[in-house]
DNA sequence: GTCTATATCTTGATAGAC
DNA sequence: GTCTATCAAGATATAGAC
């Protein structure tokens, strides 16, 4: 994107004009990080603006309201997540005819692959965390509705497209929620100092631990405040 | 508590004086509900005050800061949760000598009982939800530290006092996090209108479903806004 | 122990120029 | 397409009376 000039001042220095669609995605990416770290209520539109390198009113101008921006962030996260899942399903199941009639070995393999793909999503810290904050904002009418719909869409994808039994879906989702919670808690930061944290993370993230710890260190150290 | 007089005006009408300790617990109980519904950043000290039937400055006066109030709410939730778990452990295991060397049937039974006890805690909606919001506020230095410590305390309780293997703890915690998420999402409200919601809740809450649905209807209908 | 009044800061949103 | 200036509302915290 817009080169070195931004590294000093967060504010768009020469007010460079870029296409609205591109700017939109820039803002959404920035908002995803900010909302993921602080939640809907805890984040400000100004923090998003700074992260995107533009002015606060422009953020509001482009998305109407903070609430609407958050909803678009959630929908973007859901879209990415489901795209990734569908990719794994397609990759794993090149010749299965009936997704409702699958053998146990297949769903076990697919479950492992989807789990790995989920963990890979951590590379962009904002996706899973802003989603999680969306789920926790069920109280807000508009956000709550979007969050419920999205969550149930994931449920149906796992059941109908991946061919999981309801109880397999439940287990998969449960692991995901623990995963998200450990990330939000920033437990990776305690990995070196607490044996319980270490043990829990070892058994939660297993082979993908390096990715989690590495992404964590890189991510949090960049934070503004 | 202070009887009928409060049903009209939320504000303590005649400024009735009650012992500080009792008032403290009143405020904590109210704050637990409010923070549980809206999270730390989303809740206001005034909402807590109204829920407790006193003035906003008095809430701040008694707890110093909103942040400190939230931390005390979290600690109260943790304390209740751990007390309940310890009660189940004691009840289940009257004669086991070495908690580190337990047979599978025992941990299965205990796990089921702890799970049931956890679901029972939903009767007070604030406990699990304010805890969950605490976990999601790992970004705040003070709150994050309290949340991490508390989470790890629960981990150690399950491992050392309940005698679970790390992987059993992981699974138990994962179910708990899914449980909390479904509550925060207010999925119980969608039970009648969405087959996926119904299926997921049926298999998550099983025999305790009545409790979840009942408590939900009763709880949310009482809400102020 | 508890309230009223209020200072002060933050923040989402609008107006309007370039 | 993007910014500066600014308003209005809301929220935490303090002061001080009763």
C-alpha cells in the first residue's frame, strides 16, 4: 500500500487519494485489529482511523456509524473463515459423493485439517478476535443479530458441508472458543513464566505452537497503546 | 433487601443507610449483572448504580474506580466458581487418597458433575458472563492480569484438585467456553426459531436445557434497556 | 453512609472547505 | 476523496453537604 511516507505520521500526510474500494478494505483491516484487541465498546473510531492512517471523520463518513463498521468487520471475518473452511473441505474431499454419508476416518481427517486452518488464521490476529468480541456483544440488537446469524452459519457449514455430526460440530466449536479465549487472554505471553499456561497451551495448540507464540510476540509488540 | 419502596424509583429514595459490607455485596451483585451483559467497556458506573438502587458517585466512592470494581466482580465470580467446584470434588471423592492417581471412571463421573454444577451457575447470569468478558479484556493491563491469573487458577484446580489429565482439563474448559459463548450470544433466544440453534443447544446443554431456557427468558425480560 | 452538583475529558458524528 | 473544526452527549471522578 502507500509506502514509507506513512511510517512517521499516522495521519495521511499529503491526503493521498486512493480508490474508495481500496480505502474501504484498508479501514476494515485496521478496524479488525483494533476491535479484535479492545472489543466493540472499548475501541474508538479514532483508534481505527490512526491504525488506518487517515482522519477519524473519514472513517465515520465511509461507514456511517461505528456500529455499522463493526458489523462489517464481523461479516468480513466470517466470510474469510468460511472461505478457508470451504477450501479445506474441497481439498480433502475430492470424490465424496454424499456429504451426509461419510465415514469416520474422513471426518477425523477433515476435522484435523479445519482445526489447523483455523489456527493458521491467527496470522491475522483481528479475524478471530473481532469475531469473538462480536459473539460476546449479543446484547446489542444489531450486532447481536449479525453475530448469531454468523455463528449459526458456521454451525451449518460444519454440519452440512463438512458432514459432521452435531456432536462433532459441538466439539469443534468448543475447541475454537477455547482457542479464541486463550488468545484474547494473551496467555501466549505467559508461556515462559507459568507452567500451567505452558501445559495448557502445549495441549491446545500442539504442533502449531510456534505459530501462535511467534505471531503473538510480533503482534503485541507493534501495538500503539 | 430493601422492600417495595424501590420498585418505583431506582434511586435509593430515603437514602436508607445499610452496613457498608452489605452495600458492597449489593453493588457487586448488580455490577456482575451489568458487566456480564455489556462487558467492561460497554457498561457504565451509572447503570451499575441504577441496578443497585443507589447513586452513581456512591458506586465510585466505594470501589475507587470502575476498573477496580470490575476486577472485584471478576474475583467474586472466580471465588464462587471455585467454591462450587471444590464442593463437587469433595462430594464425589470421599475416600480417594491420592488425587494424582485416579481411575478413569472417577474422573468421568467428576467431569460430568462439574459440568452440571457449571451449568447450574447460570441461575446467576452475571457470574459466568462477567468472567467471560474478563477473559476477553486481556488487553487491559490490570484486568488482563487478574483474568489470566484467575483462568490459570481454574486450570490448576481441575488438574491438581480434581485430578484431571491436562487433556481432560482442556476439553472441560473448551466446553465451558462454548457454553459461555452461546449464552453471551443469547442463542437460547433463537431456540424456537432456528433449527440449527436448537440442535446445537440440545447437544450442548442436554439434560439441563430447561434450566438454560428458563433462566434466559426470566433474565432478559427483566432488563432495563 | 449516601446524595446533589459539577468539573473535565472523551468520543461519535456533522458541517463544510479543498 | 479527504481533511479541519467543532458540537453535543455521555461518562468517570471529585467536592462537599447532610
